[in-house]
C-alpha cells in the first residue's frame, strides 16, 4: 500500500508538471477556482486530463507499477512515471528517453 501512495503522489506531481509545461496556464479569480481532489488509481485504471489534453493509464512494467501519460492524438512525447524515476520519450522514435529524472 505504501508503494501505491508513492504512485499517487508521483501521478499528482506529473500531472501538474505536464500541465505547466504543455498547456497554456491562465489564472482564474479565486471565486471561480475549483477545489482540488485526490484520486486513487489502480492498475488498469485510465484518466483523462482535459485541461492539457492528456490521457494517462496505470500499467505494470517489469513487475513495478507505472503511470503512462500521452496525448491521444498527435503525441510528441510520452511520459512514464515509475516509483523512483520519471522518463520522457520522443513519440516518433522511442529508442531512448529524451529526459530522465527523479521525482
């Protein structure tokens, strides 16, 4: 269960990072801001982030859970989030990650 908690935290951080780096950010007045929510994803679950046009899914890769996010159409990059690393892959040539880092 502890690993699932780390996956949820990592998924939240990745979704925020994708939103900041890909989407155009506009600030809403405080009265119009929506409440934040926490969602628990399990292996096989999928989620859509409409604000940044991302589709994410939880898979098992090499025995470890991963969160995989990409745009469903015309994707330029794929983001894969593991417990101990985040990798960004070029969608047209997925031979090696173009960026890799620690959460």
